[in-house]
C-alpha cells in the first residue's frame, strides 16, 4: 500500500498518499474535512456556480480508500459537510452512495465547526471519540496527547532547485497528528502559519500527500 | 470644408499655430458614423479627435454628456484632461471636462452619474462599470461622440473587445452616436477600422503625414555580443557613452527582469553619476510616479524601462531611444521609436542593441523592415467568449434584458459579427445556470427568465459581485515587497507569488534597481532588507517573453539566403559563413533539421522559426512523439527560431515526427494536464465570472477556505470535458501561450519539405542553443524523484532521519501481519 508509517502514543499509524489516515490494528480509516456539498453552498450564497462535481469526486476517492483497506471503521473527522443546509440538500443519488459506503462497517461522523449539528444520514454523530490510546476530534486542543484532528487543512511547501511544490500534508509530533483536508474543493493553510507553528512541537514532521507520501521536517 | 469658428482661429493665431490638414479633415467629417485617424505621436492627434466636439460645445446649448473619451491608461486620461483644459480655458468655452478612473473618489463618481460633465475621460473598465448601473440610459442620453485614443493598443487585447461590446450598448441607447478612433502607425488599419465601426457600417481611415523617416541604426561595439543570453551587459560602456551625448535617453527592454539587471549593471559602471532612473510595471506606484515626475521636469538623463512607457504620454524632451535586445516585433519597435523627438517634423533617433549573436541578424532584419515601412502583426480571430459572458452579466446587472436584442447588439461588434446564435445562447446559459451537463443549480440560478421573456438576476444583490469582477486585465498573483521596519517600511514594488515561493530567508534579488535580501513573509507582504552585495543570488522575477513575429522570422530566413552579408558585423557574417560551410542555412519553405552527437547524447535541432512559444510547444509535442517511437528523448530547449532536443538514440528519419494530425492528437492529451491551460483557465474563468477576482482582502481572510482554480479545472476535465469554459480555455491557450497557430503556419510553409542533415559535430548555428537557459527535462516521475531527493536531504540535515522510520519500503513492524 502507498503509505508512510509513523507512531503516535504507541499506535502504529499510516499516512496514505490520498490524505486518509489508516490504523491497521483497528482496521480504522480516518478522513477529515470532506466539505461535501461545497459547490451547492457557494451557489446558494451567490458566490458563483462552480462545477457541481465535488461531492461525487470526494466520494469516489473515499470509496477507493475504503475498498483498498476494507476498513471495519470509518471516521469522518468533522467538517464532513460544508454546512448543515448542504448536508440536507444532498441529492438522493449521493445519499444512497454514502449509504452504500457505510454498509457493513461502523461509521462515525465527528462534529466540526461547519457541521455542528446532527444530520439525517446513517452512522454515529459524536463530538469526539476516544479509542485508546487515541482521541479523535475536529479541532486540536493544547496539552493533549494521542490526538487525531483536522480543521486546519495543513499543507506544506518545499522549494526544489528553483521550483516549488505545495501539497496537502499531515503534520505530526509525539502528541498529535493533524490531517490534511480530504474534500475535493478544499484549499490549504501553510505549515508556516502561526496557528500551526505554535501548535506543533519544534521537531514536528510534515508528510506530503501525493503519489508517494513523503516525510520532511515541518516547514516553518 | 467646415470653417473653424472665429474664437478657435484667433486662439490658433495667438499660439502661432495653424490647423494641421488632418485636424481640418476630422472637422470636415464630423458627421461620419465612424472615423479612424492614424497619426504619429506629437501630430496633434488628440486635438484632432476633440475638435468637432469643442466646436459643437462652444455654442453652449448642450446639456449633459456630449463626448466620451476612452484611453487605455488612467494616467493618459489625466494627461489629456490637462491638455484639453488649456485651450478650453484660454478660449473661455463653456465646457466641463472631468476624468473618471479607478482612482476617482467615490463621491465624485456618484455626482458624475447624476450630473455628468460635457466631456468624460475614462478607461474601458470604468466605462463597462458605468454601463452596469440601472441609471446608465439616463446618464448617456444625449451622448454624441466617442473618442477612443491609442486604439491600436486596445485593439490587441480583450480590453478592446470589452470596450467595443460596451459601445454596442451605448449605441443602442444613442443611435446617432459617432465613433472616432485615434491610432499610432499600424500594419493593418482596416482591421482596426472594422473593430471600431458598428458592423457593418463603413469606417473611413484618415492618414496624417507620417513625418520624416526615423534615424535608426544598430549600435556597434568593439566587443562582439555573446553567443546567448539577453542581458547585453557587453554594451554598457557604449550605452553610457550615448547617454552622455544626448539630453534624455529612453532605454527599452523586452522584460522587467532584463531591465532590472541592466539598470543594476549600468549603475555599477556609471562613474559620472549621471541621473538615471528605472520604470516598469512591477514597481510601486509611488516610485513610478517619482520617476515620471523627474522625467517631465527633465531631471533625468536616462530611463531604463519596459512596455509600461510604451503609450502616448508626453514624457518631455526625449532625443534618443535605445532598444536593448532584438525588438521581436517591428510594429512595437516603430511605436517605441516614436517616443523620441516630439517635434512634428524632426526625425526620431533610435539605436538597436542586440543582446547576442543571433539578435544581430534579427536587429538588421528589423531595421530593413522599418525602412521598408513593413509592419507585422497577426489577425486577432473571433471575439473571445469569456468577455462576452462578462458582458451578458454586466447587462443583467443594469436591469432585465431581452436575449434577442442583446444578441443583435453583440453582433454589431466587428469581432463578434460572426458569432452564431447557438454560441451566444451557450454563453447565456453559462451565465444563467453554470452550463453544466449535470443540472445542479436549478434553485440557485444566477439569471432567471421572467414570464415576459426578459432575463434578470435571480438575486439583485449579485449585481454588486458582478461589478466588482468587471475587467479583463489579468493580474497575476503578486505580493507587495516592503523594506522590513517596525511599522511597515517603504514599499518597493511587487513580485510574482510563484517567485516569492522559491525564496528562502537570506536569498538576494533585484527590485527597483537595488539588491535586497529576503527576510520573510508577513501577511502577504514580502519583507526585505537592503543588501550591499554586488551580485544578486537569484537573478530576478519572471516576466513575459515576447515571441519574434512571423514576419520578422521570415525576414531573418530571407537574409540567410544572401551570398554574403555586408550589412552584418564580421563576427556575425563569419559565423553564418561557417554554418553554410559545415551544415546549411535554413531556407524559406523548407524545414532544416540537424542531428549530431554531442556531450554523450544524440542531439536534434529543428529550425522551425515558429517563435519562442511555438518552438516550446513543438519541443513538448516532438519529445512526446519521440517517446512513442522509442527514441528516448531526455529534454529540450527552445528559442524563437529552433528547438534543440537531446536523447539516447539518433533520429534517422524525422519526417514521421512531423505528421501534423499526429502532433495535434498529441496536443489534445498533452494540453489537458498542462500548466499553461490551467493558467489560461484561471484567467478566462475569472473574466467569465465563474470565479471571483482575487482581491487582496479576500486572500488574507480566505485562508484555508479558498481553493485553487486548478482544482476546478481538473474537476471539469474529469466530469464535464465538453463544458463551455474548457472550450474557451482551449481556444485561448491555442492562440496564446501554446501558440499552436505558429506550428500550423510552419507546417503549411514547409509542406513536408524537410532537409535532414546528419553531422559529425555541433553546427555553428546550433552552438548558442547549448548555452540557453530554460532547458526542459522530459519527465513524468521527475517531480516525485526531485521531491524524494530533497526530502532525504532535509531529513539528513535536520538530524531527524535517525529518529524516524524509513520514509519508504516495507516497515519492519508489518512482518508479523
């Protein structure tokens, strides 16, 4: 599998090139910030009619990761929907698609700042979920350990002989891992940003997503 | 002949002037529906355009807006206001003149809409904005004339298309509107006349006396120009000597980067401390204005500049124009030469400075073309549809509209005369629903059809967004550069975001003629400190490179056919002689290809003369074909005239490589994932209103919420490949940066007549190509490889590699699984 292994609080985790986190011992797949329904929300708020194919693209990629890992548990780490109205406005076809992905496995929706309330889709809705030794929540908290979170859409930038590569990235240190955004219509926050800089320990790493997930010292 | 009223005759007399023949001719034809005046700079062109207006308004019986003046530059509008106010005040005419640009205060703008002046001076963007208001018909009622200044500059860009679309709406409001265009010398006045006039109205063209022929020559130096490069550093002493001999010299460069480097070197050699300034579009506005002011006052002996000084502003007493680097385009050269010597009957003086050996040939060819009066240029093709989409949205912002009527107006614009109703409807559908195969936005349409058959905005508040998005100028994402101080240091200018991204603290680069050290990025501002280094570590930011025009390339090939080259300096004619001896010179109507081993690789040089962008595209397509044919190409480099490809195996028979249909097939697949397409998509999608213009404040607060337009492009390619925006993008890219038209032109010219020479070693003509910058590796996995190498290096350097598991390979802990 196309993965980069690392340890967090004694758990063996793998960063997948797609941006998903894979915990093999628990058969658990975790993705963050899907932002399903983003194009609908942009149009609803008068921000232009961007190509309405983001939800199906995100679900296609998620389906591929689920098929690859055959995960028993899937955790969506918050901001799974661009807002609650977008969740409610999801077309029937895409609801069925989600239901198919959920069939035969445990599915957890962690609440995020974009989707703070319950939604009428299958699966468990919960603010945060502890699975020892880890805790899954949307926004990282200070002074914790074994924390898996999302929210910031981290990306890392690297200069290579005059060209610059910028990609969504996992950030991890001995306390936590922050997942990149998995949704198709998502941008990123550079690892240089103060919010990430102060959150992560000096020896933190960034794992760039892509064909081969690549680990570097977190650029600051 | 229409006589000038007595006030005017008196005024001319007190000035000691008499009316120019073309000014009289303009007055005589004041009732023509459209009129194009072609006159050299300094020929009283602006007064000629305004004379009928002034005479008409002098009677004092006109209320409201009479004449609209449109210029491509804000600064020009302000300049003209000054120049017009003088005769109006001196003759005591009852005429109110005001300008309106992005810099005009909001309070005055509001007042202008309620109580417009007689003459309003503005830009295409400000005009488009005015037509987007509900009260536009009231403001423009009574409008008699439109004067489009420097129309040749507008005619080459989407700004001109937008302007003409706006005029089509004004014409519908004021059917008797007269159109006047003022232009510098151009190759095809008919084409501009067609753009200016309401289709299919005729448009008379008046040619003013072009004045004496310019005094133009090539600078010859003791030292021979280098084999490659664009800096022309060798010519610095000679250029300084010329500056000393003249009052004010303009030193034009083709790119901002070259201007910066040249200016830096010029200062290092400027032992007499002559006052010399620099002026280009990336400099901070305050800095530019300071240079402009110093220039008008005559404080500067020379200004190193780029196209930002191309247009017709009166810059004072310039008596010499120097062009560094081959001009690439004869028309631009002539217009630049026109900057010197504003006296109507004195010849302009200009010097060409070739930057390398090949440019010597190109400069001589350009000189011949100027003397022969042959200008160049490519026909523009049909009106761009992204601009049309914006026009439809602007119409909607102004109020409900009828699709048939709007289509009728649009087709009165020359560039859109052939637009089919189906094409128009596709644009309308895009504006209304997004135009996707998946009908997703029924609830959130932008435009809705009312029961009475008129289209209107679903949400009237969206008019504000449409107005904020008006315009067709593509601003690249740039970051401001400031000196690092406690509370915001002096602004120096702007650099491209892509360039900023490659900087690490400590890197030095040139901006505004000084070397600065990159300190860091703070809230989207690049902070730098002054640095005393002699040489910047990183050359400088990018900048567009012009491609040599088709006509100038053809002249160069013609020159190659001469038996000897008495016009060329010996160092260059000897070089061409050697090429003839050891290989052959390219011939018209044939394609020369050389193959030879060099540097342990098999080299192939294709002399396509298709311009830099065309040769670059050719390189990409040929290497792709070579890969399919198992020739293992490794990389290529392109210049304006040739592409050099290196690989593991020699090309034995190049003919199959040049099958145009096969090349075109390759183009389609290659284009889809190409960065040029993505860049073009972003520009067109912004113009068409699919994505909002990137305002600085939005970028600051947008943070992780905004995503790049590349994602939209990829998504469309994947799920809706026939979408209108992709069709528009493809068309724009092909005639823009990809320049496939030049490759087709080459294929037509050559028609399979290929001269393939197998040589034992490098040919003289190809030798400089081995020194060219911008070598493109052929790769797919290369980015991943570079990334892996860099990651390993960084991990090693940081000491982290000892305490983390290996970055790839099977981890040990999986063994028991």
